[in-house]
C-alpha cells in the first residue's frame, strides 16, 4: 500500500489530524489542548474534538481553542467517536490520544521524524513514567503501563492513548470496532485494531520516547477498582479471541503467575493456624513473586529508586493482583452464565 507520506516528496512533512474523544473531561481537556497547541511547530496539524454527549463543561473548554468540534447525536463510546473524528480528518496521518493526556513540547516533532526517517505507516507511543497527578499510586500505574507496553521488541498492540496511523490505512483496515462486552463493559478496541493490522502484515512499533503524560485521578480505592475493571475487560476480550493465556499488556505472564503465587501465600497464611509449614509456604511465595517480577522491579528501581521499588512490589503483589484476579474471575463467571443461558434457549 502506498501511504500519503510516501506519495509526496521525500522531504515533505506529514500533516497530523489529532483526534480526541471526549466525555465529561472538563477537568483535563484544557491542559491537554494547551499542551498540543504549545508544542514545537515542526508539523502542520489540526485538532478534532469529538464530544460523546458530555454533560459537563467539556464543550465550553474545547471552544476556547482553535479545534474542530464534532458533537455526537447519542453516546456511542470512544471507538465510534474516534471513527467520527477520523472521517472528518484532513491530515495524512491520524494521531489518536485521550483528553487526559498531556503532550511534551517535542512529541509531534519527534513523531514526524520517526515517520519520515523510517517511512512508517503507523507507530505507537506510551505513557511517561511519571503521572501528572504525582501521587504514589498514579506513578505506579504510569510505570506499569510504560513497562508493559515497551518491554517487547515486537509489541502485539498499540494503545490508543498515543497511536499514529496513515489515514488511508486506517480507512482500509476498517477503523476501530466495538469489542465483546460484559454488561456495560467494552474496551480493548485498540487491541482489536492492532490484531487486524498485524494479521494484514503491518509491523507494530512502540517508541518509548514518544510518551504522553497521563492524568490517572487515582487514590488507593479507585486504583483497585480500576484494576478490577480493566482485568474484566481484558479477560472478556482475550477469551473472545481465544487467547486467554496470552502474555500481552497488563494481562501478562507475570501478573498471572503472581496471582497463582498469591493464592499460595494466602494458603500459607491459613496454614499458620495449624503448623509452621505455613511460614515456609509464605516465604517461598514471596521469593517466587520477586523472581517472576524481577525485570519489572529492575525497571522501577532504575526509574525511582529502592523505596519506591519496595512499595511497588508490595502493592503489585498483593492488593493490585488480588483485585485484578477478582476482576478476571468475575469476567469468566459472567461469560459462563451467558454461555449457559444460550445453551438453555
């Protein structure tokens, strides 16, 4: 396929259409847009805001910037909002991001250089290792996302918080699609799009230096609820794809192994009531958790030092994994119930 970039002169700069789906994002949208319009002027671009029936002042915030605003007639979710933005885009490349992301000043220029130098049709970015929030829990999530999205030389998905794709390729591949859901849960549309791109023969690349800073708005309880919700979404998607055991993203081998070891540690705690073998089981489980997650812990240590690494180990191996496991179990239970209802009809 001939891209819009390849069809121009070799020195041409790509024109970016930055598409941002918005639903009740008044608290972060202004900062997001300010960072985009304040970026280094290396490329021409337009910004397309797709409002998915917000009930707050998101539209008023957006109207303060020179952005194209599209209003959805009914709430349809971020995937269809992104498609609506892409349909009205003029750029040779679509840049998908979220309203709670902040662009560093050199991000568009660095992205354009990657596209030009390597003649790419698509690429992905990630989160910076420090959140906008600056709290322990939010920085933990930023580090985890960055690590798990960039740890593979050949990633198996590009996340929609920073995804750049040739406009014609996006149109031919069919854009974003809604994925299977449990109840009102629907997510992982970027995984599904990435799978179709990979199956069509396109190489997926994530560049760690192309990173947005993210608002998480997480305290401890909201972090755990998010772990539960995300786990449900990933399990539903992966089960539907027949890839439940896949080592991908936050649904990593390390998390699955840590969940199994957490069961062992909990069994050891129960065993303490009866005999001293419970303490041996607990110690073995804790050591095994550290071994399984050693690369992630090394990554955190290099970025944030000893004390943050210890805190991350304890938080990841216990409450985070526990709530992720509950979310995965809830998804499997819901899928089983659905299957049973269909068979009973």
